[in-house]
C-alpha cells in the first residue's frame, strides 16, 4: 500500500536563489547588496556579478572562468575591506 504524502512546510520562501544572468542580458546590481557589512550570500552575489562582468569584458570567451572568479573575489573583498575601514 502506498504511503500518503505529508505537505511540506512553507519555509521555502525564505531561501534566496542566486543564478547567473544570461549572456547579453543587462547586469543588475542591488544597492542593498553593497552594504558595508555584507553577509556571505551578498558577498558571493557581488563576486558572481563581478566575475560575469569580467567575462563579458573579455568578449565572453570561455576558458578563464577561474581567473575571472579569482580576480572578482579579490576586487570585492578589497572594496568591502576598504568600506569597513572608512
């Protein structure tokens, strides 16, 4: 005999999903994510967006994704450290 399914709780609305923008789409930056004390999710979103900008700046050519991510991470962390010390 099949088991009956129990309904799921409605906590799924509290989760934030971060996706990469499609190629050619405009890049959107939320001002709230540029706060002086970003959460880990905000910082990852900032890094992801900057890495995508770097990818676009070099003509959307594949193969250097890790370099883009590393450079974006350095830039975002430096910017956030500078904002916190100011």
